[in-house]
């Protein structure tokens, strides 16, 4: 990753991205959220060889309440009963206290930072001589511009056709106290806030499309358990974190993959509780540690070492987080755990 690898701005720090394919066994993918959703939906709902059934997605089904035996009540008055309830309703989840009890704080609170998110087609940036130098050459190129109280982060996605930006600013949003994702973004306010940037960066920002405003929230302490009864918490509902290590979505996908493996070869619904215990064993330390380590940048890990240490039983908190974030293979580890538990080769 390079810090503004361009002709008109100074490069302050440059970090080489390792060959992740060689080092961690997979390429470094940078997704546009919409593309990831669409592909996950396709995997879940379209028949494939060797899959017995596919998922059915019920839209417009807002959950009003759940209980630990698997009852789900919808806001439209419908009720259903399931053998397993996977709570994945995001950072403002209403249901963690079902699992950990009312006495444990589960609210994710505002951190004082908000983020303008926007996309720009790379072609549009290449057409303008002022912005072209920053986007020529293709390939992976993530950049960060730091100012006193603001930060611009960008990386390419959709095979380089789109550039994805986040502009972190102090949270001065008024109203929308309970909102995280759906806060209207004013283009005028945005352009005013980027006026402190270098003119080239302002030229880039002026082309912003699909402008959105998010409020950054985090839960200060990890919760003590991920599961109780027939209910399991995953994703931001389970471990809401800041985006400093870009691991919120990644750990959510890992949770889903772990559940997929741990709930394979299920003989009967009597095994649900045991499988959820395996999920807790596999995931608890990792998601708790990443939640805490995500509250700071890669160069500030020393600030959270003490609080993260209890989640590392076999040594100190690692200094460089890429190894910790990218090395585990959650599906392999889940399968090994399941095999050990069933004492068989599945
Ligand atoms: C600025 C920013 C940058 C980020 N960058 C990265 C990154 O680079 N890499 C990364 O890995 N992560 C990143 N993240 C984090 C990532 O977006 C989240 O961790 C991820 O979206 C969590 O997924 P989730 O499925 O748990 O929750 P969400 O994506 O929030 O999905 C929750 C879903 O539940 C639905 N829902 C809510 N309430 C109910 C209800 N009562 N009934 C039914 N449905 C309900 C919602 O409509 C929504 O569809 C970033 C986050 C932010 C804010």
C-alpha cells in the first residue's frame, strides 16, 4: 500500500503489500459491498452440484423479538419456530442481551467519528488530467491521506473499474441519534469538509457518486458469550468493531463459514446445542481479540495490548496484525474441530 503514490503529493510512508497468494494461500480481494452481497446470495440460493437444498430468503420480514428456544416474532405479527436462530442484524442489533443477559452492556456507542463513503468510476478519474496521475497503472493501490482530524482512504474494487472512498471526519451529525447506516449526506457539507484537502484530492472528491454518510460505532468490551440456547450471534451483532483493520465484514463472513461447516453432517436437532458450543470454542477468542485490536490503527497496537491479551492463550498479542488476521483457515479449523468432537473422519 502506498501513501499517495502520485506526482503532485508527497509520499510520506509506503508499505509493501505482501504476495498474499504465496503467504496466506489466497489473493487479496477488495470488494464493492453490492458485488459481495450478490455473489453470496447466488451461492446461497442457486442449486449447485452436491447441494441437497438451497436457502429461501424472506424479504420484508423485520424481526420484533426472539426467544432462546428458537421462537421468532415478526413485526407483521407472524411467528415461527426454528431449531437454530442466527442473529445477524448488524451493529444496532436488538438481541445480544438475549444471549448475555440484561446486565451486560451490548449497545454499540458512537465514537465521535463519521465517514462519507462514495464511489467513482475509474474511467471518470482517468479522463480528467488533474486526477489521472493517481489512477494510472491499475493493479492494487490503496491510499491514505491523513490530516489533523480527517482522513481519506481509498482502494479499487470491481476489478479496478470502481474506486471506493471513505472520508473520515468528526461526527457533527445532528438528529439521527439511533442511525448508523442511513444518514442523509449533504453534498454541500461534504464539499465544504474536503476543502481542507490538497486541490488534487478535492478534484477527486468533486466527482463523488452515491455519497453516503455513516456514523462509526463500537462496543467497548467484547461480550462474554456468543451463544445460548438455540440462539447464536454473528457479525456486527456479535462483535461490532471499528474499520481500522478492515475486519468487520471479514470476521462476519468467517462466522458464517464456521457455522456452515459446524452444522454439516447433523444427525438430529438434538445436536444443535453441542454444535453451538463448538462455535463458541472456535470463534470466541478470535472475534473478541479482533474487535479490540480494530479500535486502533496497525501502528497503534500497543494501546490495546493489555485488554486484548486475555484472548491470546498461547503467547503475546502479535505486533503485525496481517499474520493474525489472514493466516487462520476458518473452514479447515471448523472441520478439524468437528472431526475431533465426532471422533470420526467426516
Ligand atoms: C465506514 C466503514 C468501512 C468498513 N470497511 C470494512 C472493510 O474494509 N472490510 C471489512 O471486512 N469490513 C468493513 N466494515 C465493516 C462491515 O461493513 C460490517 O462489519 C459488516 O457489514 C457486518 O455485517 P453484518 O451482516 O453483521 O451486518 P450488516 O451488514 O449491518 O447487516 C445487517 C442486516 O440485518 C438487517 N436487519 C437489521 N435489523 C433487523 C431486524 N430487526 N429484522 C430483520 N433484519 C434486520 C439489516 O437490514 C441488514 O440487512 C466497514 C464498516 C464501515 C461503517
